C-alpha cells in the first residue's frame, strides 16, 4: 500500500475523469520518496511488513501531488521568479523549499509530525 492511492487522491481532489490516472500513478512513488526524504526516518513497519503512515500523511501526500500536477510548480521551478507586479496586479508564487522544490507550507506539514527517537 502506498502513502496515498490514486482513488483516494481523486476523491480528495474531486476528480472524476481518468485523463490524469497514468500521471498520478507515476507520481505517487515519487511523492512517497520525497516524503521519506523530508521526514528523515523510515515509516513504522508492522509484523506483517505493512507500513504505518503517520497522521496527516495522506493529506500531505495529496498536497504534494496537487503541487506536482499544477502549472505553478513548473513556473516556480523554471523561471526563478517568485513574484511580479504589473500596475495594480500582483502575483506571488509559493515560497519553495530549496532542497525539495515543494512549497515550504507543505514541507512544514511533514516536519511537524516527525518525532525524535
């Protein structure tokens, strides 16, 4: 079992079409790997070798997938521009974590659940 399933992601995101299914399936393992990298400690393993994910991990994984699937992630990673103002119009991209490329608000959710052992 992965940190989030395609079905759970689509239900949480209110997606009914199947056009993104292949991409979501490809991104879920990357999201789990990124989550583990930020977390810095492995997930707890049960006797039957199934993984126990921490509280809030499904929602955090959903937010990570949202970010990877959004056009904003490409803009933020590709342009080097974090905000712009044209007349009265102002636009700011999410403040990114330099190591992961995800918004700091998402990365902070992972760090908040890590307990020192």
